[in-house]
């Protein structure tokens, strides 16, 4: 997992900036140019610190780097981590399957009315979950389905 992730000097600089402003510890930083955002993975239990009172910390970081910032709370449990990454209140189930060829697939089950929020505008939430699932747990694909 983390030992396989290589951070660029730009990502390390962003982590340093984020940690100085928020006081929260960031395990990872992903510069997502495709969706024009920066994703920070913060230690479990530090989400409130990362956001800051009234959103002050995250707003300050966004202003300094000039891009939207998204936060995901880390968990060693892949199901919990994917739930944190999708960032909607109600998730019915998260299923992980390994195919015969060894590839892993994740399925996130949500209510029909929550599917739009789960996928996100232009698919940005789904893309974030796919990116993080592959990066941390070698899960090749994520499907968001309704129940």
C-alpha cells in the first residue's frame, strides 16, 4: 500500500503546505489534473482538523494553490476507505470481488436517489474512488450500482 506510492516533489510540497495550515496529517496527495483538483488523504480521525472551523483550513489551502481541494479519511479497511472516498451519507453496501485472473473489482451499492451524488458531476466522485481504490488496494475497477 503506502510503501508502493511514490510522491513527487510537488505533491510533497502540497502536503507540507496542507499540514502547516490545517494541523492535520496527510498520508497522500494526488494532483488530479483531469478533474482539476487536489485530493488529500488524511489520517483517520483528523477530518475535522483538516477542514478547520467553518471550513477555514480547507478554504485557505484552496486559495493558496488555486484549485479545489477534496479530502478523504484514510482507513486500512478497503470497504471503509471506499465509503469515505465516495463521500455520501448513505451507502447500502460495498462489495469486493476477486476474479479468477486475480483482478479485484469493487461494487458500491447506493439508493437510486443517491446515485447522482455518488457518481458526482461529470463522474468526478466515481473517478476519485477509482483512482484511490487502484492506488491503495490494487482494485482495478469500481462500479456504482443502485439497489
